[in-house]
């Protein structure tokens, strides 16, 4: 009995401390976002929405939110489609250079995004993709795709190839067998891969800052940086902008949590 209690304490005490450390910054963000300017209360009362009106209308966060949504959803679609096709090819076909390609994908994860800024900038300038949302979608997709390919190939390997072969024996072509047999098994995997792509593009600050020089092309992370003045900081506006940026992502993850956990669990045990 004492051993069980001791194990419970050793387990839940670090988790409780981690939870406190994680949630306290979010609490203070909510406090600054909802309490009036000049107030020092630990609880935001009376609640005010002035900071949200300021960032949404005066600072242009309505435009930044729309841009972030377009870029994040576009990246999700591009990464999911290419990861699905590429992951299937890597898992089902043996071709020369496959292992070297997988190794290159893995090594690309060690390359910081700052190292590719200058080459990407020059390429986008030549292709007239600067100050455009499609350019940000391409940049974010290129940065998110290697990990998505690695994950998706592992998920596809977890689907027995015998199921596809049985479908093809019954008269299905490879494409129809993939759509009818493999794709339904990959729904949790698509949710996991798409979630990582969405959140990566939503939070990406570096590419949005370097490739967008026009304010009507800024995303939320770049817009948040403009609430920091040279000599002062509007903490209320900064916190309200943080809430605007965080709430949609939290809501999406709350809805897809079950599918996300299934995808991550499957990816952890499939080879």
C-alpha cells in the first residue's frame, strides 16, 4: 500500500509541478488581456474587451488572422497530400536510393530554418513570390514536409499489404485498392500529420517576417511583434493578441484530440 502511494506521489508530483509551470503563463496572459489598463488585480475584474477591440480593429489583427488561417490551411492541405503520396511510395515500393532519400529527409530536420532564408529569399524573389501568401504556403510546406513523409511512411507500413493484394485480386487497381483499403486506415495518421503541419505554419514567425514586407500580408506572429514599441510595451494588447492567436489552435486540438492520439500511438509502434 505504501509502495503504491509512494509511486503515485513520485508520478503526480512532477506532473503537477509541470502543469503549474505550463498554465501560469497562460493565466497571466488572460489576466492582462481581460483586465483594464492600469489595473494590478490578480483576477481580471471588471472584465473589459477593450484590448481585443484595439488589436482586432486598430492594429489590423482581423487581416493577420485571415492571413494566418489561409497559410496554415494551405500548408495543411499541401503537406497532407504530398506526405500521403510520398509516404505510400516510400513504404510500398523498393527503388534505388530509397534509404539514402530517407536519410536525407531525417538529416534535413537538423537544419535550422534560418540557414535556408537567403536561398529561399533569392528563389522567391526570382519567382515573384515575395509578399504573397502562396509563397508562405510553399515555404512552410517545404519545411514541414520531410518530417511528414517520415511519419506517413511509418503509418503506411503499419497497414498490412495483404489487404491491398486481396483487393487487387478481387479486381481493384492499385489506386482503387489504396482509396478503398489503405486510406480509411490512415485517417488518424492524416490527422496527426496535418495537425503538425497546421500548428507549424500557424506559429511560424521567421518565414512570415522575412518574406512579407507588406502589412496586409503579415500573419499573427508578425503582427504580435508589432505590439512591442521601442520604449514601451502595451501588455494588454500583446496579451489579447496572444489569446486571439492561441484560442483557435486550442479549439481545433480539443476537437481532434482523439484522432491525434490514435495517430501518434500508431506511429509509435509501426515500423
